[in-house]
C-alpha cells in the first residue's frame, strides 16, 4: 500500500494564444495551480485546475496551508474518502470557486496516480463509454472579432473538420448579435452547428427577447444567458425558449447542478471539472444528467475533459480551446470532427516539467 510522502504545489501562468473576450470580461492569463503527489514507492500523480486571471495565488495558499498537509501519510487509492474529507475540512468556504479549484487540483492528481498505477487511461478507468466525441471550437468566436473575421474563422473551422462553433453574443442591441450570427449561418450552411454564449450578461427580459431570434437561425444552445445564481430566471427562460438552455461552467458543486436539473432550468449541462471540484464530483454530475436524459457538454479544459466525455454516456460534445500547449508535449487528437481520448495511462497529458518549472510563479513542497 502506497503512502503519500510529498505534495509539490506550483502555479504556472499561461497567456492565451489569441485574444479572448466575451460580453463581461477578457481572458487575461490562465493561472494554473498544479499538484504533484509523490508516494513512498516513487509513484506519482499530477493534477491541475485554472483561473482566467485572478485568484490563483489564493488557490495555492489554500492548498499549501490547509489541504496538502492532510494528504501526507495517506493512501492515494482512497479517492472518494479523501475528496469528502477535504471538502468537509473546508466546509466553511464551500460552495465557492477557490475551494472547488483547490479540491480539483488534488482530485485530478489522485485520479492520475490511480490510472498510472493500474496502467489505464482515465477514460477507461472512469467508465469507458466511448473513445470518440464530436468536437466544436470556441477559439474563433470571440466577441471583439468583427463580423468578417467571425465568418472567416468559422469557415476555417468547418474546413478543418469541426462539427460546430460557439460564438459569443451580448452586443448592445439584439440586431447586432443577429447580424453577426446570420452572416456566419449564411456562410456555413445549416449542417454545421452554431452555439451561442452570453456569459451571464442578460436580464431575464432581454434573454426572453433574444431567444426567439436565435431560434430562427437554428442555434444549438443558448449558453449562460443569465447570472448563474438565478435559478428561477433560468427555469422561466427554459420553459419559454425553443433554443436549449446551457448552464454549468459557473456552478461549483453537484448539489447546485441537482437543483438546476430537477427544476428543469437547463437541458445542456456544462460541468467544468476544475470548477466543480475535480473528477470525482464531475462524474456524479454526468451520471445525474444521464438519469434525467440530459446532454453533458463540458466547459473548457479540453485536454482533460476529452477523457471524461469518453467515460460518460451522457457526454455529447468536447469544447476546443487549447490551453496547455506551452507546458505539455501531448495534443488532443481530432479525427473526422471527433476528439479522441488518449490511450496512455493517467490523465493522458505529457507534461513538460522543465518548462513548467521555468514558468512557475510559485513552488512549494509539503512533506
């Protein structure tokens, strides 16, 4: 039985490869808190989470001062027990983003350790539902792009084999959004999926106003139309909208997803493995969605989400936004418009530790 003897904590800041903006913010830099577990037999596991520019040092502080010390001497095979213990140890700060991001960095490291120990890829160890999942891109749909660039980027994605593209919405007037979307729809035709994402910028009245216009263009889903804590508003919008409502990237616990699912407030579940607290709670949400016959289309983290989507029958799409190219030698495989989960043991991410350590803004070792 292995015992954890060292927990290394690192924060690596990764600027986005292209400018990224939506209706409420810009993606400044990906702060990447990382956890590397080492056991007394020399075995290791690596996990991570992320922010889009703020809070990374707070995640590291929570890991350093409160969570990582609790792992020393523990058996890393007891993933469920450790996740629950750490969650209750920080009960006064849950449900919240900082705590969930810290838990996720540990939980993904534990899963990586287990899969490496067993010689299994994550997608098999976590369920093994299917290895290929349709993939859509968000990387060419940012709100600051002029309509000509939006059309060009989406046509390029279609030519590259993507099955769909997500475009940001939230221009000052509905006519501006519709002009952009119609230009793209006219260019790509009706066999190519277009998703829209408002990043929580609308009031309920404005979302109700815009949804029928989106429906006329055959939009696949209307993502984060309202503030994430407006459960009743989402319920009212979902009941009125012909476009499926997608929610989840800003929910931080399985219980929050349960409330949305049970109230009919969303029909596309966008659980983010980092923001929900790791692989362990992600799987709970995915299986809950399956019980309600809802699709899971997770947010971001494609290098990790591809394996989770392959594990879960309810998963329908992988979102393409590259984020680890600077610190990993592996790339998510795409074949005929489908993301292909890796066969390598563990998370399937080949870390470049020399580059990680060179870029690290903080490094701590807990023994």
